[in-house]
C-alpha cells in the first residue's frame, strides 16, 4: 500500500458508541489518501460495533491497561505511516472537507511550517462553557503562536511526522498539559504554526467523561508550573506567550486555593483526590 498523506490518530477509552461518529466522519472525507489509527486505551467496554465499521484504511491498536491520552496518541504516532499526523478526539467529528482543506495548505507550506489547526463548530455546550481558543484572526495572524497555545489537539491539529521526530512526542508523565508542552517545544524549535481558514471540526459536549482526568486543580497547577520553569527562559521572542503562561498559573493557584477551602469547610467531604490515572 502506498504511503498515505495523512495518518489520523483517534485515542479512545470506554466510548464504544460515541467513537462510531468520529470514525464515520473520517471515512466520509472528500480527500481519501489517509489511514485512520484508533488506539483503544485499555477500555473495559465492548467495541465490537465500532470495530465492525470495516475499512482497509482503519487500524486498531489496543493498550492492555489505561495509560492516558498522551500515551494513546504516542502509540498512534508510532504506528503512523503518513507524512502528516492529524488528531481527532473520539467524541468529535471532522467535517467532510477537513483533510482536503488541510492538504491544500500543506501542499504549498514553507519548510519552517509548524502545526496547522482550524476553527471549530461547537454543539451542545451550555452558554459560556464551550472550549477556549476559538479565534477569528486571519490565517497569517501575527498572533498565531499565542492563538495556537490556547487550543488543544481537538482543533484539527496536524503536524508533519518529521517534526515529531525532531522535537519528540507527547510527554506521558503529564496528565493535563501534554498538548501545550508539545506545542511549546515546536514553537521553541522555530516551527511556525498556522491557523487555516474556516471551521472544519465539529466539537461535541456529550461525552460522559474525558480521556484524561484533569479535574484535580492541584495536578494542573503543578504541571503548568513545570511548563513555566521549563519554557519561560526560552520564550524571549514571545512576550505574550510568557504572559499567557504566568496568567494561567495564577488562575490555577486561585482555583486550587478555592478547592482546598471547600474541602476544609465540608465536614463530611472526601479527602482531596490523589493523582489519578487517565480515565
């Protein structure tokens, strides 16, 4: 089989029904030079129906234990044969022209091009709770780096495989900020991110749980503080990004303090959650 242009990586954990929507959205793309790699991250639920969506383009890889979103994406990357790696969450959808639009950009992209991403359409989110990072700037927006660091892999992030070889994969020791860590490494290495015009990913809010449990504000604070320590000295050319990181840590410090106070005030509350594995 010739090398595909795209490898679409979809990690999943205990979402056997919802993921069928994501798989169909990839198989229905107008651009058909791709492979789809689904990584089952140690699910305990039955995926027989999802696996029945047979296509020679679909590969299934299974973890024996639940290792988290970073590990699942890394496994997908390790099995990828495509020139470009695109990420899709198992509860979301690529709109039919996503790969075609993305391919048109990468066919003429400069050598120093970094990750691409698109805006998204959102469905089912209560007012004020939709994902952040929805930015209406032009594709050549001078604030592309700052905007890129406000989104996650769920925004149709596409990265040339050679860049992942250059800067490394997702850090599996991180549970909450693994995508931001990878994005920062790409920026520090000199790769320029690019937002593509249009909304080509449909983001849903109906998943019963997240791939990785990031509800513990203390864990998020610790990991975000690590990013500040690691990257702040390397971001001299991006003062706005430096400010973003510091502001994020300040917000998490406030949230962590509120959580601790609530825990102290509740006479019969459970102890603070330990650092939990991905769920």
